[in-house]
């Protein structure tokens, strides 16, 4: 994609993200301008974080070894934190949709 102009990159990424959202492979949460209720009115549409809908995708995509996840000695590893964050978001989104 490095030799494609920025507007084309935006279009490709926009379509790809839209398709992944429609198939619920990924989930998206928008950043907020301010923390004022209702939060819906404070969303920044162009600033967001993407989560996988299935924590198994995280493990596979980032090559997280299952022994790291099951080892009680390494509780505070980056891999566990990322997987936990993704799992919690995917579970909460299932409850609210």
C-alpha cells in the first residue's frame, strides 16, 4: 500500500473495516471528546479502537502461546492483558447488543 495515495488507502481501509464490522469479526469502540452524559453525543467517529469478536483470533493473530496463558508464574504479561481486555470487551458487547 505504500505506493498508493492516502485517499485510496483511506478508502481501502474504510471498506475493509466496514466489512469486518458487518460480519462481526471485529468490534469497534469510538474515543470520546469529553466524558459527559450521554456519552453517545461525545463520540469521535474517526478515532476508535478495534477489538476482535473472538479472543481466539487475538491468540492466533498475535501468535500468543497457550503455555503463557496457562502459566501462573507470568500473570502480568502483555499477552494476557491484551487477551483479557479483548475478552472483556467482546463479552460486554454481547450483553448490550
